[in-house]
């Protein structure tokens, strides 16, 4: 006769989650184990290491080191003043200039940071979409140049009403970037050529092509020998967003709308689901009926189109003219921003704001303190280094590793039912059930695509249910309720079922 063991409720006055109180310890552990905390600590660690470099290259600090053992406080004071002066200048040039005489001068650095981050956000969103589809697009520079060339041509040689002209320039810029990106997608799908090699070569072609066209009547300013175009027509440029006192234009609003579009595309659209499935496991996505080659082309067209839109924001918003340095380092900085934002549109948006602030503040830091602006590049590189190695950050700060339960609950709750339905549909054929191996492949694609395809799974996340479940959880429900918690059978002859254990014990008693 089996007995059912019931668990007693919490005692009166007991504390903890059982008493209805929030489990702050569990919430804190969950927060500390998340990727967001790793990102924040990576930025902090980069600033600390950069501060050490500033100290070691400061003249006053090096002079004070000469008599460190006689007066160590002089070295410490000089080191503090060097770091404080550099980072305060960086803050005043990027966020808020508290030394300015009027309010406009105080907020001008922040407006400048938003201006510089506008094209970076847009092009980084395009790079993030290609990352989510499994393509390493490093051709943002060339795609941005092509978008800027198309926008400049139609912005200089046409005279149309304001709304129509600006809309045409935006569309043609997107079309130019998408056209340049589609070459990579088509060659990748048709020949299997690697996208890294293709994008590198196309970057060189775009750089030298714009330099050539800026020396021909097609784009060169009339009467000038410099490689620069005419100014775009006033009807083809973005109007100022907050007046003529700032360079911030309506392109920043376009960047916000682009972020919303990218989030909807990745998380809520059918195409976005297919892109994530291909990025997670192309073979399994192909088994599930997704055209992998078509998704490669679509991903590069969208990525290139957004890079072209970033070129539009430069020539129609910030510069209002095309030159050979229109793309600058935006194409490669976008890779860093996409990695920092973990290919999540919202994360990419805020990462772009951070890098735009570093760009704006670096100039002020170099002007006022003499610290080379290259320290900003060092900060950015260190951020990428630590973001690419989360275990290193977790080890330095002794952060807990994400558990398997957190990895399972991190799956997208909206796409999970659709994914399960897709798996059921693809594993059932007209004549019966598909082979078990094929079903397992489709199920694997479903499980992987539901998660964040941009972030590599941790060892705890990749553990199988059999490895993460306890023996009591792995046993059937009836066995857990009826069978006692017995240890291993004597003699070490292996693990037997509960019925076999009971029979063996009765036989030994007889």
C-alpha cells in the first residue's frame, strides 16, 4: 500500500518567498548573472584600465615618481589630478558643460553627442541584423558610401518641393546601400563565397569609386579642384531639430524610428524569425523549410539599406556635402557597437549613444588636457575585448554564472508557441511521422531560434535536461510520490527501479 507524503505549509511568522515576501537574494543573483551587468562592468573596467594608461603617460606623474619614496603623496595627488582632469573634460565635452555661461552652452555637448551618434546608431542596426542572421557584415563602410553617393546625386541635381525632395533622397540612399549589400548576399547564396572577403573587397571599391566620381562632373563641385560635391539643395536636407544653435537634426528621430523598426523586424515579423533561425542553425532551418539562400540575400539587402540610410543622415543632416571621408570610421565602429549591444536593437541604440558621446568628448579632452584622443579608441577596444569574453569579467568581479533555468526562461515567450507549432508541423508527414533524427534536428532549430542567437550559450545553457535535472525530477511522478528516498543498492550493482529495490529488500528479509 502506497503512502502519499504531503508537504506542510510555511510556519506562522516564517519569512522568505513561501510567506509571500519577495526573494531579494534571488533577484540580486539573477541581476548579477545577467548580460547587462557584464556589459556595465566591462565599460567600468575599460575606464579603469584607460585611467592607468593616462597616469603612466602624464608628465607630472612621471616627475613625481622620481621621489616617490620620499613623498609618495605627491605621486598619488598627481595621478588623481591627471585622471580627474581627463575624465571631467570628457564628461564636459560629451554630456554637460557645467563651466559654460549660458544654458545653450551647457547642453551643447549632449546635443553634439546625439548628432554624432545618429549615423552610428543606424548603421549599427544594419550590422546587428546581419549578425543575427549569421553573416559577419564588415562592409558597412562601402554600403554607407554608396547610400551617401546616391543621396548626394539626387539632392544636388534635382529641385523639388521640400517633403518630396527629402523623401526621394532618403529612398535613394537606402536603395544605394541595399544595392551594394545585395551583391554580397547574391554571391554568398550563389557561390558560397565568404561574406568577410566580399565585403572587404567591396569596401575598397566603394572608397576609390567615390574618390573618382568626386573628381568628375558627376559629383564634383563646379569650379573646384578639391574632391568635394556641391551643397545639397535646402529642400533635400534634414531641418534642425532644436533650432540653429545645435547641429542636431531630424535624422536623430529617424534613428529612433529605425530602432523601433529593427526591433519589430527581429522580434515580431516572420522574416525576422526566419533570419534568426538561419543565424542559429542554417541546416536545421533548411530542414524546417526556410530558404537559407534567400535569407542571406534578404539580410544583406536590409543591412546594406540601413547603412545607406546612415549615409543619408551624414550628407543630408550633418555635413550637407559629400567628400571622400563621408563614412570615416563609422563602418568599423558599427561592428563594435553591434557587439556591445549584443545585436539587440535597444542595446545597439544605447551603445551608439555611448560611442557618440566618446567621440564628442574625446575632442574636448585632447584640447583641454593634452590627453591624445586615441585614448577613446583604447576605451572602445577594451570594451569589445571584455564584451567578447564574459567569463573574464565574471571571474574578475566574481559574478555568478547564469543558471540553466535562467537560460530556459530567457526564451522569447511570444515566438515560443509558434516555434513549437512549426516543429510539430514539420515533423509530421502525410504518411505518418518523420524520422526521429529529422524531428530532433527541427526541434533543435526551434529551441535555438527562440533564444538570443547573438549571444553564445554558456555551458549551463547547453546542458541537456538529463544533466541538469535531479534524480527526483527525472523519475516518473508516481515513483516520486510512492517510493522512499533510498540510497544506492548494496554491492554497487547499478541503479534499479523502485519496484526492483522493494522486491530485493523483501527477498533479503525472507
